[in-house]
């Protein structure tokens, strides 16, 4: 868990100081891909808390979810239909569900540790 937090902080720091610009036409695809990646990371944190983390599942989900979300947004652009809304809805719902489960697990662990004192 500490490694994930350190990695997140290092990545955030690199993102702040590396001058990288994305063309406006690709920003929609990148933002949907990032949402899918964040969903995978939050799901991995939840799985780690529940002691069910599997790195192969995490890595494959991280890459495939991001690629599928970006492909869905691209296909929608080709068809003239905002299909990226489907990815936003699906990954957004999963993100909030995982955060709710993490919160619930943390509260239960806190209560049980306080009760055992």
C-alpha cells in the first residue's frame, strides 16, 4: 500500500514538472483512458484491502480498460455519436462503488480495532 502511494506521488510530481502537451483532438481519448486507468488503480487498492490483489489481473485490466475506453471514444467520433459517455458512466460508477467499498472496509477495520482494545 505504501508503494502505491509513493508511486502515485512520484507520478504526480513527474506530471507537474515534465512539459508534455497533448493536441486538443486527442484530449477526449486521453481523458477517458485516464478515467479507466484510475478506475483500475482504485479497484486494485480495494482488492489489496480485501487481500485479493492479483498483479496480472490489475495490469491486464489497467491496459485493456484504458484501450477499450479510448477505442470506444474514437469509434463514437467516427460515427458522430458521443459513445465516450458510456465509458464515463461505466468507469465512473465502478470508481464510486470501489471507493464506497474501501470506505466501508476502512470503517469496519477501525471499529473492530477500537472494539478489541
